[in-house]
DNA sequence: CTACATCCTGTAGCAACTACAGGATCAAGG
DNA sequence: CCTTGATCCTGTAGTTGCTACAGGATGTAG
C-alpha cells in the first residue's frame, strides 16, 4: 500500500472520448490542442492510449469557455499562464480581457455598418419597382459604364 | 472611321499591377481569384504577362465591394452569375442579400452577448477588490475545485 | 549594358479546426 | 477462442480567403 500522495492522485483515468463528452470538445480538437501545446500531453496506457485525469478536464473546460467568448488561441495560452496559482495576475488578465472587449466592439461596429447598408439596399429593392436591381447597383456604384450595358 | 462598337473595345490592356492599383486588390489576390475561377483568365502578352481590359476592372471592383460587405466567395460567384445581363434576376439577388443580412444580424447578436459578458466581468474586476480574479472566475464557472487550489 | 521594377509559377503559411485513411486495440457476446 | 463493433492511434489533407515567399524571366530607364 502506497502512502497518500500530495495531489489527490490521478486515480481513475479516462480515455479521450469520455473527456470529449465531459467537456464538449471534439476528440480531434483535443488532439489538436495537444499538438499545438495548449493542453499538456497526458500519460498513455500500455497500448498507447491517452489517459486523462481531472486536471486536463479543468484546463480543457477553461479553454472551451474562453473560445466561446471569442478569445484566440494565443490569448488563451497567455490566460492559462496567468491563471497558474503561482503567477496569478488579475491586472494582466483584466488587460487582456479589456483588449479583447475592444476588438469585439470594433467587430460589432463593423457589422452594424454592413447591416445598415444591406438592409437599406434590400428595403429599396422591395419598395422601389425600378428597372435595375438596387443590390447590383450598390455593388457597381461608381461605375456608370456597367449600367449602360444593362 | 469604324462604326461604334457595342462594347468599348478592349483597346489598351494594362498589366496586373495597374489593375491592382485601380481596384485596390492585391496582385496576389487577383491571381488567386483567377485560379479559383472568380475572375476570367485574361489574354497574355507575347512574353506571357496578363493583359487586362476594362471588363476585368468592373468584375474585380464588384468582387471587392461584395467582399467588403462580407459576402463569401461562393456567394459572390452566384451574384456574378445573376448579374450577367442575360440572366439578371433581381428577386434571386435580393434573396441572397437578405440571407447574408440575416447572418450578419446573427453575428451581431452573438457578439453583443459576448460584449455584455466581457464588459460586466471586467467592470466587476475594477469595482470589486475581491481576492480572486473575476475574469478567471468567469472562465472557471462551475468548477469549484479550481478555486480551492488558489 | 546594367540596374531595378515588375511580372511569372509554384509552394507554404495563417486561424482553428474538421475530415478522412489506414491501422491497432478493447470490451462484450457467442 | 473468436468475431464484431466501438474506440483509439498517427498522419495528412481540406476548409476560407487570402498572404508571403522562392527562384526565375521580362520590361524599362539611364
């Protein structure tokens, strides 16, 4: 009988499929994360199969949540480093999140401009029974030659 | 003196660099569009260089505008086909644009949810001088184990 | 004639996966 | 013991819409 280990013991390891079901991350994606060094390589069974413990589950869930929030892989890498108990730095984490928030806001602004243009053009299309197509017109703005051809 | 032609005549051809400057599309991108069949392959000079006329300029400008509006390549292919004088179909064009508008709106909705979560979390971070990091907490929601470790 | 700009083809890389192909291994039933 | 089907393995190629070379062939100006 071995003495109790400091860490709760890896105990029962699960195969990749179970980790996948548990975290909602595709098997291929898990292997991909391992390959790019996002997820530490787990120990293997005698026959070479990956055996995961609870710590991988935690990390993977963290990654999945961060991805859902739109963080990029490299950013998540940074967050994971900052999340380690010994280097924990709320200020830096906040900075990263704030930068990401900025880029999300920029994307929203971009998309809103598109939305406006598209919706206005389409509205013109249903309202105005003009001979030309307003959508195609929009795409050909500034090119009178093409309208002559039609 | 020749009679006026229907099409303004290809006349003076320009090299790819000029087409690029004229349309604001990178040279590599122009060749890429040709390779994937978006832009018809132009005639070549004796030494094998591409020689472009005004019609390529029109098509390429159309593509660039559609890309700016967020249309995907395949969608633009469809639009180009529908824009041809002989197959012109405003109804179908409208349908495509409407579908695209829908997807733009869906993306905006998604991003707004993200924006809300991120901004609220970050606000909590500056307001609340809690021991734990709210951002990391958010990413670890539903996993009490990790908080014990910290 | 020699720079230097511009052009050519072809390949590889980006993000962040996804989808096989072609095997090996495992667990359960007969 | 053997077979069946699920699961796992590695490795490669595809996705989208380009961008960035490498390594060479022309074109143009002084």
